């Protein structure tokens, strides 16, 4: 399945929602300009794929903001 990609502050965020035991698990993949990818793991469970994807996108953006403000933590 083709995943929607969002560009944010020089990074690409790919929010994902996977059906998991009656709910949708939210996850995000973050790609930097060198092609390195980092997966979030499960961020939470939601009633719909849309809710899970929206949460994953928001969490991905928050992670990028944190990396830009705290580069040693990346």
C-alpha cells in the first residue's frame, strides 16, 4: 500500500496506521535529507485509521522539532 508522505522542515514524515486487535496502531517513519529513516514504534491505538494517521503525523512533526532544538538527542 502506498503511504502518504509529508515534507516538514527538511524531513519527510510517513504516518502509518495498522489494524491491530480491533483498533488502529499509529506509527511514523521519519526520513532525513541523507536518506536515513527512523521508525517510531507504536505511538498509541485509535478507533479509526484516520485518527491514527493524524496522530502519527503530529508525533512525527514533534519529533523533528525536538531534534532541531536538541540536535544531540538525535
